[in-house]
């Protein structure tokens, strides 16, 4: 928000808390004029200097102490937020690892079509989105909220036109669309929307459908004009778009990431857009090697530090002991700062049935006792994890007893699930 838009709220408060995300969209002066103060006296000069700051958030960050809220709650799958965590947030977000390894519930599903690019529109992709909507309406995802995002205004109109045409010819589809466009829950608008990348900030839906739009033209060339993505700070628009989904993302595309030539781009927007398409393809294909390669290329973490937390004797010994007892175990599970030291996996249930957190691992990742002893574990439990704490001292003094407690916890979980 611009500073002048917040002035009358600020003067009414005894205290002011400014909350925001510098990696999201900044306010724009398009189609508006800003008040920039006068220059008649010293107080006006001070006001004018403050107003030249791009937003209230920028002014607050420059003048006051700040704190980062790093827990990520919206996305229910790690794959939905991993890209943004690496590309925009320096891998600092706390993300709950997925409790299942199954590819049946892929966080991102890529749908490749043979679309063409004409007059900044891709009719084939628009028709594919209509077909996808029909599938969602009639399938098990029927109750999910839906949002559709394009990478240009013309493609947004193209999708809206395709939906209108199908609504005229298919009464059942029309009934679904009318219902979805007027959905409310607890007074909140959860209706189906079709928007472009410029105006989706603040929106969230269970399912987000992307229409990439760009495709080969009549000359068999991909001429992508990235628009606002290519300006300074344009990459924030991509960050906003790819973090709108709570459950799943569908990427409808007519191109491969390699079709985009972005090496000469001055700003990061087009380059990150190409990388996201590669990431979406890797997640959709279930290729862990490709996913890792893309994410590692985005942000070079201090791997030695994070690996060191996993290779301390306690984690190694617990994992080795459980494997010797026949359990399937993974270590260092997850991404960001909320990794699980040891996770026990059940093939039959296709899910992790227990996450074991060790005090030294938590101590290395959290600054306060409340954070590591309460909030970190509670966050994981809210995401469906069964969490057990193991103290290093207990393991060193009586490893058999701790092992027995872990076994009983696993048996209790399996018994309750049965």
C-alpha cells in the first residue's frame, strides 16, 4: 500500500503493526496520480521524502525492527511451495513434508497440448481448460474451489470466451459454472475466477489451473513476450501466481521449458518462469532427480550445515536400529527449515506413520525453546504427522529403552489406524 493510503488509519492507533511480503506485488501507479506533498516548508520536505518510498512496507522495514513469520500454512503439499521457497525466500520457510510418497496425488499435474499462438491467444489451451473443468466438476474433486490464471489479458479473455461457448451448448456444464461463480462459505467469496497474473494477489483456491498460453506461431517459432514478468521486480508476479493453490496445480501448456529463450533477459522474471515450467514438469513426472536439480539450481544452500544435522550420531543410530528391525526409514525429510530427522514409512499405507525429532536437530534450527519444543512439532501435527520427540541424553544412556518406546508408538499408531 502507498503510505498516503494508510495515514488516516495510522493516526488512530496507539501502536502500529505493518505486515507484508516484499516478494509479492507492490502497489502500482498505473491509471492513478499520487499525492507527493508540497515543498513550502521543512515539514513538507520530510513528508515528500517519505512519500518517495515505494510502499508503507518498505518504509517500515527501513525504520523499525522486523520479524519473519516463516511457517507456511496455505499449501497442503510440499511440492506446491518448494519452488517459491528456494527462488524467493532463501529456503527459510517452514514447510511440512508430505506424509505420503504416492504419485497418485501429485501436487502439480502438467497437461501438454498442441496449441498455437495467434493474436496473443491460445484457443487449444482454452478448450483444454474447459475439458479439465468438466472433469473436476464430475470427479472426486467436485467440492474443491477453483481458480484459473493466465499469463496475459488476451488469454484470460480467450478462456472466458471458451467457458461461455461451452455453457451455451452444454446445460449441465452451465449449471456447474453458475453454481461455482456464486459460491460463498461463511460469508467468504470462494467462487470460480479467471484472472491474469496481474490481479491474483490475495486470492487462494484449492485448485489452481494455469494457462501458459505461449506456443508456436504460424512460422513455427515461440515468440514469448513476457510483459510485466520481464520488468524489474516482475518475478514477484510469478511468486504470487504459483503460491495461490492449497491442494493442487494444473499447468496447461503448449511448450517445453527449453522452447523459451530467456538467456538475454535483463531481469529475473522470464528466467524464473522458464525454471518453474521445468519444475512443474519434474513434479508432474515424479522425477525426484529432476526436482532436486531444479531446486538446487535456484538456491545454493549450505548443504554441509544441513547434512551435518542429519549425520550426528543420534540420528544415524536411531535410523540404523529401526532399519535393522525391518522398518523403512528416511532421514532429513523435507525442505526449508522444518525438516524431520527420522521418518518411518509404511508401504502398505503409502504414508509416513511416524516422524522422530531429536533435540539437537531442533536446537540447531530454532532460536527459542518455545519454538522448538511447542510450535515446530505442533505445526507438523496440524499437517497430519505423528511426531515423537527423542532426547539425545536418553538415547546415549539407554538406547534399548528408547527403541522400545519407538516400537510401541509405531504399534499404537498402526493399531489406531486399523
